[in-house]
């Protein structure tokens, strides 16, 4: 059990058994009980700002298409034709109608079937019975979120306090623009998605494996708080020009860092330097593989040198360090010499504490009813 009691962190100290990261049956249970019941990040609303603009997203074997209607409404549908089940859309783009590439059934941007070639000769054919099946879609802090569970409560109601925390750290968030350059989107990692989640939610590993990050951050100020659907990680940065990660301005808007890890697989972040924001997600692919997705946001106009330096550090140094770790852990989880371990919990030094990892493992057990 992870929580706060009299100011002290209370944690069940045992980690998940190794089979939770390797067993195909558990991987399938996660599909139904976690990912097809949770709010998942797809992209940014600027990518679907114009009528006809669309994005597609796949989770396990479920494809979703998000479309901006001619009426300005953002909608999401199961990405499958109601005729013979062909996939409708790929990637992202813009179109006036949704036309199936198989038999050319055409749907309006509201999901209604507009034309089905030859259907006028089919007795009793009712186009109203063949509209696209809707999927829940919302925007949150400009992010497009979908949920395949039609009965799910709104994301903002589940993520209590998250929007206020992000806006307090990034009051200029709505002024930022999405960089065209991809950020780890589509890269497959040879580990279970939970291995990457576990790694992202603690900094106990930072001193041994991320020396530049530890130099960037006043590591003893690293603080973690747990909330209903997420954890918040914050800390002070006081060496803008001399740290080993990247240089930024002493007068830049951001002189600290903040990360929010949001159930089940989303990370939001703000790093030192000019106004910035990042989103990162890890999608399950197989018991021993996941796929990463991410986006960078910065001020309008060309990125300044510190923007490029920050992104170069994140993409070129910090991420390769983490990728090496998680892929090694996945190999170790297959060893007959390991089953489960103990979490280290430290109330006084959160950089030496794994209670946030325990928080998410507890949510996994609750979702799987284990």
C-alpha cells in the first residue's frame, strides 16, 4: 500500500513478481483491464485544428480515428468500415469525407454513412444503421485523449489536481507550439511497458546512471508527491551555465524541473530553460516490447540554442541511458535467478526512494484484481 500517513510514506515493500513482465496471459489481462478502460494520450489538438484533419492511434488490436468535423467538433471513432471491416484511415492528414479504400463506402466527418455504392438496390438498406462506432474523446491541457470504455468518467475528474499543478509550473503552456521534429515516436524498446514505467517513476537510479541529470538538478531537493491518478516529481536547478547536461539562461522562464507520471502510461514534463513542455507515452506491443511516443513544445518561432541543447540532451543522452537500463532489466526478468525484489523507501530523500514506483504497481494490481 502506497500513501501518506502522518507525513511518512507508507509502502508495501515487495515489487511485482517477474512473471508480470513476461507472461502473455498477464499481458492480455492488461489489455482489457487497463488500456481499454483508461484515458490514453493520442496527440495535440493543434494537429486536428482544421475541419477534416485527422489522427489515428492503435492500442493492442484496437484502432481509433480522431477527426475534426466541419462543425468544429472533435470526434473519435473505431477505425473500421461498417461494411466489411477494412481499416479506414492511416497516420494523419486532412480530408473532406472518410472513404473506405476497400469498397468506397463514404462517411461524413460526423461518422454518418453518406454513400454505399449500389445500396439503393438493396431492399431495406438503412444507412442510419451503418454509422461509425464512436469512441470517447476529450482534450486536456491541449492534449487529445481517448478512452475505448464508453462508461469511463471524464479524464479531468479522474486526474484530480493535475491541470492546476501543470499550469502552476507552466502558466504559458497555451502559448507553446508543437515542434515538427518527432520525439521518440514509433521507437520500439525491448522491454515490457511496465519496466519503462517503473524506471521513469523513480530517481533512485539517477546517481549511478544519469550523472549529467544529477549535476543539472540539486538532487537533494528532488520531491515526489502521489495523487489520485498521478505522481508529481519536482526539484530545483541552480547551475544554468555550469551543469553537465546542457546550458540555459539564468534569466530563462524555467529554473527548475517538474514531471508528472499519469496512469497508466503518460509522462508530462517541464525542464530548465526557456518555456517548454514535453509529453511521453509507452504503449504495450508484446510482453517483452513496448513502443514510445512523444512530443516537444516550445515558444513560437525558431528554437533558440538552449532549446536545441535541452532536446539534444534528452534525446541523445538521457534516453539512451534509460533505454539501456530497461532493456537490461527485461533480460534479467527472464532469469531463473530472480523473482521479485524490495522497494527502497526514504521519507527524507526522495531521490533515494521508490515509493512512486510502488504507487503505480499497486494500481496495476488493483486493475488486474490481484
